[in-house]
């Protein structure tokens, strides 16, 4: 009986950590309802009917054509690693000048572009001060007169 208990305990100790290998899946943003999105008719629906059917958009265009974006994304995270997007869906609705739907488009993760950010710092003019220079740089300097004291 003791030997069976040891094998059972070893089996549990081996299988238990495998549960940590399963990713944590998180849905973010607008939860897409494809049937409601397919019901939007170009040239017929207006901004009011779209908002009634789909709700408020995730984002609205700031300039150019008037476009509403409904963004949904799925992230997977394995243990302590950085989460990665496994899918992304952007439903874009463009309106004409009369607030009537002009066109609809759907974008996925494959339509995105990777932007290379520069991690370097922008140099600033002037000299760089050490911590001690910053702390004690004004010690012994005369105070600047203010208009309240009457000195000019």
C-alpha cells in the first residue's frame, strides 16, 4: 500500500505543474456580434441606427472621413510571459456627410503593421548634472529679488 501511495503521489506531482502550462485567454474590447454587423446596410443605416444596434464605438476617427471603429482582441498569456495577441478584429464603419453608412470593412491581425519604436533618448541641450550638483547647486547663491520685497 505504501508503494502505491508513493507512485500516486509522484504521478500527481508530475501532472499538477502541467496545468500551469495552459494559457490564460482574455477577451478585450468590443465583443463582436457578427449577425448584428452583417445586418448593417450600406446606404440605408445611419449613425443613430448603427449605435442602437452595435452600441458606442471603441474609437472614432479624429480627422479625415468620419469612421467608427469597433475593436476586439484576444490575448493569451503563458505564466509570467508578456501577453500576445492571438486574434484581433476591427470592424470599421465609414459615414458620409449625411451620417449615412458609406462603407463597412473588417480588418484582422494580419492587416496590421509592426511599428519599430526607437528606445533611444532624445538628447537635451545644456549640461547634464549629477545628483549632488542638482541637490547642492544653489547652495551659497544669492536669492533672486521678487517684486513683493520692493527690491528691483
